[in-house]
C-alpha cells in the first residue's frame, strides 16, 4: 500500500513540477537553435479588415479608431461592432470606419466577428482582431505583412502595456512579457506556434471562417478554440514581435478578479485541447502540434506555483530530501521569469512591483473561487484608460 501511495505521490509531483522547469528547457533549446531568418518575398497589396469589438462601453473607441487611422499601411477598413452599446455620441469622420450596432445582443466575440464579416463592404484577404481598449503602433499592419508575405496564415503580435499606473497593472504587464517571450517568441522559434492572446492577432479570412464558422463556443476563450483549430490543421501561428498593440492592463483589484475569473474558467474548459494536440503531434510526427499541446496543458502561473509550494511543504514530513529538488525547480523558474523580463524592454516600474507578487497571487486565488460562474456575471473587462502617448517603434 505504501509503495502505491509513494508512486502516485511521485507522479503528482512530476506533473506539477515540470511546469516550473519547462521554460528554462525551452530557453536552452532556443539559444542553441539557429535563429529564423526573414527572407525576401514578393509583397502583395493585401486588403485588411480590422475588426474592433466593444461590449457596453464605448469610451475607448475614439482613441482606438484614431490610432488605427494613423496606420502607415493604407489598404484596410475598420469595422466596429458595438454590441449593447449607446452609439448616439459616436461620430467617426472617415470612410474607412464602418460602425455596426447589432439589433440583438450578441454577447460573444465570435458572433461579433462574424457579424462584421457578414457586413464586409468588400472582400478582405486578412482579418485582424483589435479590442476596444487597444491602441496600435503605426507600423502594425506592415509588420503583419512581413509574415503573411512568407505564406503564414495566422499571426500573433505583441501586446504592450498601455498603462503602468498601479502595482496590479505592472504585475499584469510582467505576466504578459513572460507569456509573449516563452509562448510566443520561443515556441515559434522552436518550430511550434505562438499562442493567441485574444487581440493583436491576424488571420487569412478564409481560414478564420473555416475554423470558427460552425463553432458553438460561448463566453470567453474564443482564441483557445481558434488556436486549437489552426494548430490542429498543423498550420503554424507566426509570432510578429514588432506588430505592437497597446493593451490596457488591469489596475484595480475588482477589475483583476473579474477578468482572471473568466480566464481561469476558460483554462479549465479548454485545457483538454492539449491532450488532443499532443496525440495528433505524435501521430503526425509534428513538433508544432506536440509542443503546443504540452503548453496548453499547463495551468495558469499562480496555480502551479501554489501546487509546487504545497508539495514542498508536504515533503517536510514525507521526503525531506525532495525539498531540495523543489527548491532547485523554483530557482530555475525564477531565473526563467527574469530572463523573459531582461530580454524585453521592461520598465523599471515592473521590476519594483515584483515584491507584491504574493498579493497578486492572493487576488487570483479569489478569482479561482469565483471562476465557476465567471462568464455568467462578467462578460467583459471594464476599461479606464482611453489614451496614451504611443512610443515610436524601432
């Protein structure tokens, strides 16, 4: 009986602990691998549909439209889907902007996107998804073109922080930097796909329709369904680190809890996609599918950190020597986290905020407790920051 229990305990620790050391292993293979070179390809004058979705709130729409109208690349139209919004005060003096107000409440990102698609005034080669609280760098579409011109059909850009006004927004930004580095830049460099981030992403129009045209997905997490469909076809999602979108970070505790509750709910709902892609990866001998599947199985950061700490404490009584293995694993994780920050242009405010990680984790524990009914009580994140001074891209 003891042997069975001991075996189960070891397996549970491995399933938890590998999440702590996976990033450093990925980084090790990344620095050994020859970097991707962007070749010279025939440039196509692609036509973009920029879909901006808003739910209930419109205060950020003038700012996002203003930033989109400053794009260097000119072949695009902007479709604003204002779901359950008062649009009486909105007036966009540009033929590029098509303002859509659905008669019935859609309450869904996918439905909003397809509402825009059904109202396209002309065929578009590519769709790019922008949130109502986002702003874009003026070269955003040019940078997407770099990858579409190479034959990729799906591209994820980078979401930089629009605001660093509170400790919570700084820690939220640190989390994004970590994920962009490991789940974006490194995964793509190793031959897998960048994970989708909900906005700042673009797709071949036919591919998007093919992937989600019959989807019945409800609530948050459409990007999880979409990436499963794309990688399931063994297509690679490119990572465009110079295609920059400025995204509002959660700055208030209530705002953070509501947002994270939806995200945690989404992970529990869709992490099973990881098994599906791992199995397909083995069958197809696909590095893209297999590595991506492993990453999808990983729980949110705070969950595997707490599980690791719990296992380490239990080992005080069960296996004191195992404590050193756990300590080493946490050291590797901290190093990998710092590598992601040091590899990016991380603001000094973010480094100073790291001391408050325990309070950030505490709020996410509250989010976990509320996650089961998250989509019932909260559909979208409330936005407070409409404008910033966009930094010039190198």
